[in-house]
C-alpha cells in the first residue's frame, strides 16, 4: 500500500504550493468556528437539496450524498450523465462566496454544494475537468461541519495525498491538477455528523 503524504495545514499559508502537475492552497480555519457552525445550520435548512441519480452499466443509481447547484442564470453544469440547472444565489451563499473571492482574487459564477449526511455518504474517485470549466479549472472548496478525509491520486505516477478538511476550512486547487489528479471523499464509519461542502467554480 502506498504511503500518503499530508498537505501542509498551516492556516497562515498564502502562497500556492506546487505539486506534480498542479497547485493547491489550504487554510485550515478560513472561517471562525462559531460562524462556520451557523453557516452549517443555515445551509442544511435553506438549500434545495436533491439526491440525484446516475446510470452505471445501465442501472440507475442514487448519489451517496445530497447535492445542489446555484449560480448565474445561464450557468448549467453537466457531469456523471446529468445536467444541473442553477437555483438563484442566496444571500448566505453570496456572503461566503465574496469572502473566498476576496482571498484568492477570482470571481465565481456558480457553486456545487454537497451534503454528506454522515459517514455513509461519500464521493468516489473523479476529476472536475468538464469542458465548461475551461482549460485549467480553479476550484475553491469550503467545508462546514464534521471533518472528512479528502484524498488525491495522480493518474500516472499513482502518487497519493490526503488532508482532513476541517470545519471552516478552504482548499483551492488550480493549474493542471484536475487533468492529472483524481480526488474523492471516502466513506467513514466512525462519522455520524453532517458536513456541507461548497465548491465554487467558473463556468464558461
């Protein structure tokens, strides 16, 4: 079994770290804990959550998590054989978005939200490299609630990396990362609390 590397979790890091075919930036507590807990409660109540389905070998299979797509009116998103049409921005999401934008200097026009209800919810190995995301997508991922393990695996070298995404954390991925690495949030038996993840994107 390959040894996992651990990302530098220095909360004061403000420069991108170069890895093989990609870059990342990680803040372990980008939002304060009290604020993060409030965001979690509000997002779980206010967001229009759905359990989407995808076709696997001719069978319709439910996503092992709940999702929601918000953004500018014309910014639909296609992945896993489905098309998501945006709900209108909410004041809460805009508030979160603006703080992320001010930190990294990118304006986002859409966001995919994921609700992991407990450790049985997950997302399998994938990359965010759909054509509408552009050549080298910049993805800003904010987490509220229970910490969950985030894993990366290089397509060619098979190098692996992992990080615990904490309550209020921000992870930014950019450069060629989505073309050369896959990522996942695996199931976690010991987890019985919810996590909400917002992945801000630019749809072209």
